C-alpha cells in the first residue's frame, strides 16, 4: 500500500464539510459544526470497534490475501461453504485485533487507516444533507414510531 497517500485520503471528509458548510446559511453553522465533530468521532469509534471487522474479517480466507492479513480468517456465511468465498461479514478484527505477529498487525492497522476516511465520510453525508431538515425528519420519525 502506498502510505504516502494516506494524508490525502483525509481531505475527503474535510472537503465534504467545507462544501456543505459553504452552502448552509450562517445561522445554521452553530448547530452544524458540533454535529459534524460528534459524527466524525462516532464514525471513527464505530469503525474501530466493529466496522473494520465486518468489512475485512474474512479476507484472510482468500489464497490471494497478503501474509499480514492471514489472521483475519473468520467470516459468517448463510451458505454451507467451507471455502470462505461466499461470506456475508467478517468475525475477526474487532478493535483491530487479529491473530498474528506484530509485523502483520501493522498491515492490518495500515489497511484500517486507509479505510477510515471513507467511513467518516459515510457518516457525514446524512448529517450535512439533513442539517436543514433535521427538525422535520425528527418529527416524521417520531410520528412513525409512536
């Protein structure tokens, strides 16, 4: 993996926030900034806790997987397949914990750091698009629940 590209990946969520805040009226900035900060933190913690494991937990089952990812070798599949080709989500790698040597864990953490900006951006998209409509959405959701 090209680690020199890693800092540039974190410009994606920042660019999304700058575009969204430039389109929002200044009266909404006071509410939008804390919501974005909380969303960034929540997205990073959720990806650290279980997102990475669900995404890459079974990648070690593939014969083409690098040696550093062999510790991520458990996945759940609704089909009775022992090959690991048809898995739905991974069961290994929660909190970036994978079996293997410390050198292989560096590859796991590098992979996670490459994917973290995409997870943060995924969490930010609904927040920045619903900034204007949050009150309306909350009322509609509460009517649907109650």
